[in-house]
C-alpha cells in the first residue's frame, strides 16, 4: 500500500490547531537552542580555512617602518630595548630606567608605565619574556643599533 500526500492533506494540516501549535513550539525550541549555544560558545570568529594551511602560531610580520614608528613613540622604548640586551627582571629594568631618567632615581620607573611599555614592545617583537627575565630580541637590538647607534 503506497501512500501519497495530497495537496488537500497538507492544507488540512495547516488548518489543524494542534499541528500549528506543535510547529510553533518546535520553531521556538530551535531558535532558543541556537541562542543559548551561541552565548555559551561565542560567535564564530577568526580566519577561515580557505586554501592551504593557516598557521595560528605565527604573528604577522610588521614592516621596518611600522617597527620604527612604534619604537620611537617614546624614548623609553628605545632605552628598554638597550637595557634588555642582557636579560633583566622587571625590577632591574625599572631601576635601570631610574638611573637613565633622573626624576625616577630614588623610586625607579613606575611599574604600571613600565608594564605598558614592556607589553607594547613584546607585541612588537622587540623584547621577549622568558618566564623570569625580559630580553631584547634580535629584531629589537638590530633596529635600535641601526637607527639610534
């Protein structure tokens, strides 16, 4: 016995209040599930996998002009790279900056300002933190020596 769905049967279902309520409840359920899931897992972001492999571990390389611009936003950045040519802890960097800038001689360079400078320089790739000490990277040393002697 083969059953065929007739047009009249479909129209009859749309006229049935129980079917309509079930359809409405199922739609609300699906929409609610998607909203809750999106809140829990967040929206999909990031690069798409187009063609070839995409490495998420590498940072995009900045041009020499961009590195120079960021490095020269303040003299402190240049001094930090110079100080960190030999790895130093944050306290040692603050004390060395206090020696360079006479206004900070007794207390050392303010920690919050030093943290901002170190974070910017780390994003730039001019200094690296190895877990204990800050060390100037090859790129940072090269740029400072090339442009500032």
